C-alpha cells in the first residue's frame, strides 16, 4: 500500500491558487496513481473539508463588532468582511473567503482523483461502489457549499443566468487548465446528479459504507438532501428526507442537561469538548481537525472583536442551557459575550484539536418543522412538536415550558425561525438562512451610533461573496466573471 503521506502531499498541491501555481508547472504524469481500493479509502478519509465557511457568522445578525476588544491584527481582514466589502487583507490565512474557496476546491480535486482512480482500481466491486458513492457525495457537498457562498441564492427564475462557480469534474490533464463559471442551475444540476448517483452506489455497496460519524453514510446523505431541498424551497422533499433520517436515528437530540452536569463536575471550562462528542450526541457528520487552524477566529475568542448581538444576549433566558454557551469576553457593563462551541479555549485561536459539525439531528428536526409549515397543507402541530423535541432538552424539567401554540402558520414560522437562530448560533447556518429568507441585516461600526450603520438588503447582490483575488490570479477567465455589484 502506498504511503498516505505521499498521497496527502500530492493532493495538497492542488488548490486553485497559492500552491496551485507550483502544481500547474509540474508535468501531469508526475502525479500519484492509486490502483488499490485501500489507497482510495485512505484518500477519502482525508478528503473531507474543514468547516471553512464559519467566518460567515460575522456577516449575519448574530454578532456585533466591539472595536475596543479587537486584536489589531484582525482588523484589516475582518472589518471589511463584516461590512460586506470585497477587498480585505489576506494576512490571516484561514477563516476567510479566500481560504474557503481554496479549501473546497482542494477537496473537489481529491474527490475527482478518487473517482478517476476507481475506474481502474482492483478490489471488491461492492467496496468500489461504496467508495465511488462516497466520493460523489463529497464532491456534491463541496460544490453545494461553494455555490451558496459565492453565488446568489437558488432561485428558479434566475438560476439559468446567475453566475455559479467553475465546475471541475475531472483531474486536470494539462499543466494549466482554466475554467469559466457555470450558472447556478448547472452547479445544482451537478449536485443533484452526484447525490442521486452517490446514494445508488452506496446502497449497492452498503456493507462497506462507513459507520463512523466522520464519514458520509446514507443517514447523513439524507440529512444533506434535507438541507439541499430546504434551500431550494422543495418543502415536500426536504420533509421526506428528514423523515428518512429520523426513521433511522429516532428523535434523539443532544441532552444539554448532561453537558451542564459534566461541565460542573469536571475540569473542563467550556463546551467545545462536549458539544461535539461523537459517541453520545446526535451528530450525523463531523470533521475532526487536528491542527492549529482555528476556523472560528473572528468570533471564537476574546480578542476576535465580534461578540453575540445584544438582542440575542438579552433575550436568551438564564434558565435556557444554551445561555451556558455564552462566555464573557469583556466587562459586565459591556455585556460582551462570545459563543464557545468548537474551540478548546476561547482566548486561544491555536486550538490543537477541534471537531466541527456538518449535519446534526437538531438541524434535521428544524428542517422538517419549517418544511411542514411551508407545504401546501401546513401542519402546525407536527412542526411545533419537532421544535419542542429540541427545546425540552434545553431546559431543566422544572424550567421547561412549551411555547404557546401559534394561532396561524405565520406565527408558527416566526417561532421556529427564532429558535433555529438561537440553536445554531456560532455554527455557520445563519448566513444561508439570511440569504434564502431575504432577511435585512444592519451592522454598526460603533454599536451606539446609528450613523455608522451599514445595511444589507434582502436579496442584496453582496450576499454572493466576491470571488477571491487569489482565485482570479490563478484563473484569469474569472476577471470578467466577477459577481455584479
């Protein structure tokens, strides 16, 4: 078996910019060939992307900026991003649009390498089907994230003309191949095809499909499809795939009371160790990152400069266990708080090991709840039951009280979306909800000064993050294909 270090070293060279230039200057026939299914399996283990989109939290209404607590080195990178501006410093190499673009295309390369290698690799046909299915799903996941970051939100009226992202469906055969941006429709068509083919292949090779929470299996693929269809506004499909997840896993959400007890009886100060525990929580897909790359850098430590918005801070009751995620980042007078879910220490951006969630049972339940309200025949009772399945584990038995039964669908939707916002605070989902729901966001550079407000309107063109400058340098075709402003 080839040494996996060789494989990793080779695929590392495949980002579309930065290290990409050196790779593009190397002859094609210098690349590693994988002829054994075990090699492909090792490649896929390392082909899962970081949650490189977490920087989007500072684009949302979840966080405010506090200048007096921001580390000076963060300002040139994160203040322009907070203002929804295209030009920002790349002095910080991670937790930025530049890093996200490179990361997801790097993983697309690795998925493509696995797909092509499986054409000639020897081994059990069922194992080959399982690996090919996994690689296709991984490619779909990376493209889904890219198109939702760098394009306008899915809209059947405009998908055929809105710019998507470059589609690269094979390992480049020339030293320097350039790619035009596909349309949003073309990208989603490829996502749909990869997911359909991936599921069919995983079902063929079901005995070889991994059971670990760190790799896709059918249940986590169904969770993925629930999200895809929610974002597309396909309510029946979003609910159907959520049903499949729940049928397999049951309505089992994270019992936060156990987290509270563990936090108070051990030396652990913060939630980051326990909230992402793969053995006891309803985490459907995790990525395990053993690295100094801290993807929550803008908002996950005390010198980041971005802290929980006051309306969230003050509206979350102290009896709600989710309030225990809030960690003080300043003085009591300032009410400056950050949310700690991933990093080992909120004052240390160099965490040695972090787990990030990709899909959770909580998200699946919220997807189903919203979809059951938006379907042609809304079911308020069923939708609220899914929300309460989460909420009852967010309070002690004494403090838990179900939300009042909404009088109509509009009130029920408002209640569900408010709970969704709180539940996923700091987990990177809010930006996509702002895009798909057309939510207006206001950011102030000085919190108490309305004159400093910058407003992002519903369906604002700036919701399509601009293609990073380094990506354009690596692919000059993109110079004339930037997002309109």
